[in-house]
């Protein structure tokens, strides 16, 4: 990819709370004409590092490639559904021809879709499903939960464990994808022989809230705890901090999702068992191409449909210590030097990454 992910991961994650930035997508050698259309990308939050580090720049790059004379209107809602609705209305006022929306709250996003359609502006649901959208681009979300849970179960059984307690830290109750992750995970865990002894839906995907909840559970489940299902890398980091703070040794295997750099380093060091790699580049490319098609009165290419919405659904991949090189390193998401900083040098050597 032409945008260096190692630089992207180092970007500051803070986004102006009120301003919308308008980014021109001009090019000396246009790849395709879009008639000067305006495409709005509305992302939900920045606590999950992928949005600012990967989704935003990769979508910008993909839009430039698909439509050299299009303009990008960008905003991040900082996990505030009301703010996101205001940002969507502002984008429509600026003349957006398509909204590419990753909703803070899937149900609340229906109001954004209704407002856009009232102005004949199509909506692309990005990463999280929205009823009545014109196009949906994401990953097989139940499969994500199944992969997380199955990897956890396989890791435990490889260590000789066939029973014991699990803590289950799910995603935000307002995120429609979180319900799919949870459903997929339960479909594996409920018949695994392990017991979900405590379960939590994490407001706003907050690592701090995940950590606080895990700390509160330790007195009751610490002795029989054999594993932690965490729905993403942020909540995994919170859980691991709580486990370490509570003196749990050795650490039980903990799952994750999003392949954040910190999570990959935790996997290398042995603090986290796995994460889910969702290749953001093809997702961003499909969304950008679909948005340009809709802006020009066409139909996006799709592979299936979800609840009647034409959709492109991509496959997630489980990442463990054994396949870091074949996933995030091979796809140039991170270089080995990004992962193997001084603190992780010994672990990287042991993992065959140095």
C-alpha cells in the first residue's frame, strides 16, 4: 500500500470535536472522473485505533484512486451518536452526494439514513450494518466471534484444560456488530465444556470500563478462571491490565480483534493469545468504489445482501504468534521493526520475528 502503515499507527488519534475537515482528492493524472462529487466519511470513534490509523487514510487513498476529482468530507463522532447525526447533517449541508457511515449507534443511524434519503443522498453502511442503507461493506461478523472463541478453546485444550471458568467481555451494546460477535462466540463457548462465569457488555468499547469490570470480578472468579473472551484489542488490554493488577499468574489466554500494534506486541510477549485481522484496505476500497458508483447514479458491485441491502462481506483471519509474519507483516500493516522494539526484542527472537 502506498500509505505507510507504520507512519499511520504513529499518528495522533485525537480529532477535532467540532470541525469537519474537507480534503480535496485531486490528482495530476486522474484515475477516473466523478463529476466533482462530494463523499462524506463519518467514522464512529478514536478509542479503537484502527479508525484514525487505517480506515481514514486508506479510504482517502482509495477514493482518490477511484475518483480523482471527488472531494472527501471527513468527521469522527468520538463515540457520540448525537454528534454523529450533527456531522451527517453538516455534510449534507455541504452538498455531500453520498454518506459513508460507520454508526456509533446502529438504531440511531436510521435517522441519518432517513434524512439523507429525504435529500436523495445514498448511504453506504461501513463496517457496521444499518437498516435501509444502499450498500454495506464489512466482514462476516458472526465468524469473527466464532474464530475468537474457537481459538480460545483450542488454546486451552492444547494446554491440557478441558473445563474451567471464562470471563466474557463483549463490545458496545449500541454497536450492531457487537451483537454478532457475541452470538458467534456463544455458539462455540456454550458447548465447549467451559463455563461463562461472568459476562459484560462494554459501553462505548471502553478499555477503562472493561478493566474496571474485570477488576470487580476477580474476587469471585479468580481461582477458577482459565480464559477471557475479549471482543476487541482495547477491551483485551483492559482485561490484561486488570489481571496483572490482581496478581493473576500465569495470565490466562485472552482474545482480541482489530490487530492493533499493541495487541500484536502482547501476542508476541505472551500476554494475549490472539487477535482478529480484518484487512481494512479492501474494505476501504470497496466502500470508496461503491460510494463513487452511487454518487454517479450507478450500483455498487456486491457479493451478497444482508436484510435486502446489497453487500460486500469479507473474511476475517485469526492471528496468533504462529502467523504474525503471514498476516499483518506480509500485508505491510506493520513492519517487523514496528513490532520488535527494544522491549519486545527477546520475545520477537523467540517468535522468529527478528
